[in-house]
C-alpha cells in the first residue's frame, strides 16, 4: 500500500504492524507523535500492546528493561534530552542483552536549548552497546524500524533507529507499506533463554559482578556486537525479498568512478544525492557514501567505499568537543589508518541545532574537494561549515 | 590449589544466574556471637522467625526447633526481639 506519511507517522505505523507486547514511553519533541499516534492504536484496539505512560524517560526505559526481561517484545521512542535521561539504563539494557528497540528522533542536546536536528543525542549514546541505524528518509525509517526488531532479537542486543528531527520526523513523503499480516510473520516470535516471570525456573537478573567476572561478561557483550553486521545483512536481505527494498550497511551512491565524495549520515544523504546528480550532469565525477549502520561500525564496507575516492569530505552533524572534529570523521580516520588506499579527508561539521544544509551548500563542498584533489593538500582538516564569523 | 574460573565463552547467557545462590554460601562462619535457644522457655510465638533476616530459625509444624548455624550470622535480632517475659534466646561469645 502506498501512503503519505511523516517520519513519525511512518514509525508509528511500523510499530502498529509490529504489535509489540509492551511500549513504555514519555513524550518529547520532536518524537512525541510516534508514541502519541501509537497510543491511539492501543486505545482503538488495533494492537494488543500494554502501553505504559511513564513519568520520565528514565522510568520509561526502566519499564522497558523490566518488560523485556520477561521475554516481551518491547519498544519506545524518544529524542535529545530524553535519550540523555535514559543514558544510564541504556547500558543496563545492552549488558542484560535485551533487544529493546527505540525510535529515536535526532535533536540537538542542550545547552543552548533547541528542538531541531543534529546528531549529538544519539552519538552521545554511541558507546552504550546499542545497535544504531541512521535513516535518510521516511520510507527508510519505516522499513528500518521493522528490520531493527528482528536484528535486535537475533543479536540479543538493543537497537535504536534514528530519523532527523523535523526534517524526516515531520516531513511528509510517499511511503510504501508492507502488508499488515506480513510483518508479524517476518518477525516471528521472540526467542528467549530466560524469563523473569518463569517462576518454575527462577533466575537472578543483574547481580553484582566484581573483579572476578565483570570483565568476562563485558567481553561477551563485545563479542555479541562483533556478530551484528552479518545479522543485519541477513535480515536486510530477507526484508528485501519481502518488500522489494534492499538496504546496505553502507549506502554508496555513484561511487564507482567517483574522484571526490562526501560521507554523511541521515537526511543529508538525500540532499547530497541531488547535488551529486546536478554535478554529474556537468560531467563531474562525484559520489556519496552514507553511513546507515553506525554501531557497530561497518569497517570493511566503509573502507571499500571510501577507498574509491581520492578526496572525501566527511560531513558531521555533531562535534565530539574533543578538538578532533566530528564523530564520523574520527571513525573514518581510524578505519583508514591501516588501509593502503587512503583518500584525503576533510571534516565539515555542519547543521548543528537544525541549521539547514542546501544542495548548493553541498555543491560548494564538492568544489572544495576538487581543489584538494588538484593540490593534493588539505589546507585545514576540520572546518565548521555554515557558521557565521569563520 | 587455585580455583579455576570460567572464561567468557563459557558463561551463561545475559547475566542471568540461578536463583537462591545464597544457599551455597554458609554465612554462619561470619558469626562472632551465637544465639542459644532454650526450648524450655520458648512459647513458639514466632517473633524470632519473623524478624530473622537470614531465615535461620528452624520451624516445623508451627514449633521452633532451633537455630540453623550454617546461615545464622549472629546478628542477635532474635534475642533482642524475643519478648522480655520469655527471654528464650541468649547471645554467647563464639569460641574458636
């Protein structure tokens, strides 16, 4: 079925089809609609979900942890300060290996207070042991919400699917939905090893773990993350067969003969692809690489993609506040260290707090990248693009 | 001999341990004072059983049978809570 949906509506629609056992949530702009719309599905009896309106995001994700420990399929949605308030519980969810799925709408973290898009919120949770997938548009947000549930359960790790606040979350687009009955069939039942409610086989969850075993438990969690990428590829392949839409780990656009490229995440991928088309019409060999799966980082696929270009502009809608630039830039530099094919990298930190980036902006970045290709020198490795006073 | 601990690949999944692992820890060896129960004085009011934080008061058919020294940590709550007119439990120094 083809419908017109905003990103939030599309994610809520996916949640309706997934029909989770439990959704515990607290509203926050720009993610409010996801659970607001979902609560209507609950009210109208369109889903069987136990809906828990919590008193804070910390309580919401804590309720998710409890529910998921029983073997339930559990989802929630949040943004910005909400994911920040969830922060300590995120590590508990991943440590306990609970496949909770969060529909995360990217919004800048305070301060200064702002409600618009950048990636500082999800990236501040980067090291929490959650799978993170960034989407480019409403269709992908819908599809990835369904994919993430299956991936999380197969990997026994929690996952967050992100959309860019307002740009995707409130932008109406054409969305193709999978049939209602196909989604539960695609997902199957969640398989569990232990349930908190299995009184015949009682277990202790989350016991104190000191010098003698903590490290071993963390090591097994790291190992679980190490097995995620093949799981994502398998589930994306299955979903491709179901929907006709095939998603990669790393989205490459016109990269085969690209001389210069940009690397980005989220909705900027869409804007960038239009810029690529415009420049291609002028005969310029430009390409685009979009990091779709961000955690775990798809090292091999990313090295293969970036190595095709001679110069790569890395676009980060976030800054690490470490004087080392943006998150994606640091990851890109790290994975290319051992590569024989190392393109020149230049970091463009852009769009903080929702500042718009236009097709023309990206065209101007490509122009700079061609200049670097010509001279073979990166004049300045980290720049703050679109800020006044530079 | 040094205890052989499990490597990370051998651990059970997801931090879920068997329940009631405290049964494997005989906490009675923490005791510096030992409660002595006097069956002659005991009225079987069950106050000690209610208060004991380690479930170390042995009860059968509604009657106190004695104290489980495998787990009793010697905290003395039973002796303190035994009614003043009964005083069926007294604490004595644990001898080596």
